[in-house]
């Protein structure tokens, strides 16, 4: 056989495969998890690029250390210590080529074929794809309005031999749901004492437009806690900058080794640029502008769903982030609906790629951040016509 079992068993990204079709100017796309280009701080980044070229010169174009630019790592450590009391240092932070690489590096460092990995149902399709390369046994646990189904989660752990759990506790992709504080505490109490890594992926946490900031589940169990973050949703996705935080020194060592084998280090030019932007601008004010815009777009989509969708279609009401999750009546296929919707020039992501063991499901993901309110209403009106 010319190709590895790993790659043959790894699903292609459905979203990446439809983005080209969705870029047709006649298509209203709710498919990609794309930040709105209006949120990109173009002028400020231009100033930062000019400044780092003048001040740092050839350092921007030389090989760099694997963990990443130390001032940027220290900035991240200081921020998470201030906001979340994590008690971390720069050595507990590794800069990655987006959160997607973070998932791949963690898979390389900890997963063997057949290891049991708990994932939310529905779960983030990028994580399913990244971890599939390492051929784990996915163990889906139902995600409900307030978080994980606790009896199901406990039952899985009682069976033993779970290597890790992957979660998106804030404004989850694809559902838009957020784990309640009570749900987080229940998960923590059941997980405490287990030799199982908890991966909390938090690319959307700063994009909250309702409610209060909630603590990370793994904050008090640093030996088995892995936290992922990103600048893609708040500064720019094109620079592909994410990061891993863990206080487990042995794990961080192996993740460094995995990164050395993968790409040596993340783009150092982008790290200098992001750091300069962060330290010369009012980052909080910048994020507040994004939150204001996304809040209006989310409300526009919810209002349109309420106005146009049939009453038998249910949908989530997120407190932040980028997504709404819609559920059709039992027996209907969102994948079949997608084909018809594309004929009407409106795109979404059918639920199938977000499950590890189901097809022709009756769910769909809708992204509201990359369309203005009037476009959102027209797109939902078209989709409702198909329904």
C-alpha cells in the first residue's frame, strides 16, 4: 500500500472543501468560521510591521527557538495570570502555528493507536481531523445546553483507560454553547485524581457579549491540564499564531520535541509583529469593538431565525463566539438540505463532520461573524425557503 493507514483513515475537512464554492459572490455563506475582515487592525499592524523592520532587522528573518519569541510568551503568561490566576511563566507557553498545529503536536506527544479520547458530541471538526491521524478511539459524550452530560461523562471515566479529553468550554464550535460554572465544577470533581489529560481549547473566550467570565476546568490540576489559545479570532487569522499552556514540564518537553520534528519553530516575523501590536495598542478596546460587532450580527441572525424559520427547527442562543447550531426534526438530513441550499446560493455546514460515528444527521452550523446584518437576513430567508 502506497499510503499510510493514518492518512487513509483521516477525513478531509468538509469546511475547507466547500470554501471555494462559498466564495462565489452570489453565495451567502454561513459556512466558514471566519472572523469579519472589518475586525482586522490593518493600520495598527502596518505601523507595527514598519517598526519591527526598523528596530529588529535581520532577527525577523533568522531561525528562532522552538518555544517561540520569549517576550510574546511572557506577555501571554502575564495576561493569563492576571485574568485567570493560572500562576504560569513564559516557560509554560509554547507558540504554535495556529491552534490547529497545537492539536497535532499534542496528538504526536500523547496519543497511541487505540487510546481512548473523550470528545464532545457534537465536537470540533478540526480536532476530529487532527486527532484522527493518531488513530485513537473516539468516545463521544453528549453536549447539552449547560455543558457535558455528567452521568455519561462519569460512566466513561468509570470504565477506566481514558488518555485525554478535548473540550471547547466557551462558545463551543460548532454549537455555540458554554459550559456553566456548575458543570465545570462537576467535571473537575469527577476528573480529579484521574491520570487523564484535559485539553481546553479556548479560541473564542474573549468574544463574550453576555454573561460573566468563567474559570477553566483544569486550573487547579496543572499536572494534567492543557490550555490552548489563539490570536486568530482577535487580531488576524492569516498570521497563524496560537499557543499551548501547560505547567507539566515533562509534557511540554515532549511537545517541544514534536514541534522540532514538525517545523522547528513558528514564523518568527509574525510573532514579532503580533507582540509589537499588543504592546503598542489598546488591545482591550480593539476586542470590545469586535464584541460589539459580533453581538449585533448574532442578534441579527437570531432575529432572522425567529422571523423566517419553521417553528419545528430549534437553535442555540450563544452568549459569545461565532456560531449558532440548528436542529431539524428527527429523520431529516442536513447534508441533503445543504445540496438544495447551495442551488439557492446559501451555504452552511451540515452536522455530519462534527460527529465521529454518525452520518446524515439533522443538525447544522451557522456562522454569523462574516456577514453584515442585512446579508444575514437575506441568507436566512433563502435557507428558510429551502426548509
